C-alpha cells in the first residue's frame, strides 16, 4: 500500500500603500510588482487591476490550470481553451460579497468522441480547483465544447 505524504505550502505577498486607494502588490523579487486599486464604482482609479478582478481571475485561472493537468494526464485531444469569468458582487447579509462566479470556458477538440470525457474532466477540475475549494462563493462552470474547424 502506497501512502501519500501530505504537505503544506506558504505563499507570501506584500503590499505597499501608494496613497489614496492604491497599493503596490508583489509576491517575490522574481516577479514584477503591479498597482492594485479600488474599482471605479468604489471611488478607485480606472485602468488599474482591482482586488475584485484578481479574485475572479484567481478562480478562473485555477480552473483552467487544473483542467490542463487533467487533459494532459488523460491525453485528450484539446486544441484550445479560453474562458470568460463573471463575478457577481452583491450586498448580502449586510456586507458586500461575491455570491457567485460563473466561468464560461470554450474548449476546442479535434475528436468528437472526446467530448463526454472533456465535460467530465472540466467538472472534475472544478472539484479539484484549490481556489474554488477555499471559498464560500458559489462557482458555476458553463462549458462549451466545440469541434475544431480542421478535422
């Protein structure tokens, strides 16, 4: 019987206040820091990244990267993957919070017999996505699997 060793990991970030509603966000010396601000609807600066976008993007990219590892493991004929994510921020229970994030991936395959397995794996990816597993927010995936134009 094989026993897996479970490990813990730490991810460190830093922020530096730049004044008003702007911070410089960084995670290590090897990565470029960038400015994060409140969104314009909360009197922040337009044209910069916001925590809200980073939150939605973290879920979206985690799902895609988890799916990528699954299709690689299962050797599926996926030609491309792109997605759009929409985070719904609502005033609920006396606070603003994300109540739902909907991710709409478009997955292009070149073998129509792979479609059921692709749909199974995108569902499995949501179950395995560590960011989605860390939230109370509802995460919904609405995949579209399409055949490649070049069969």
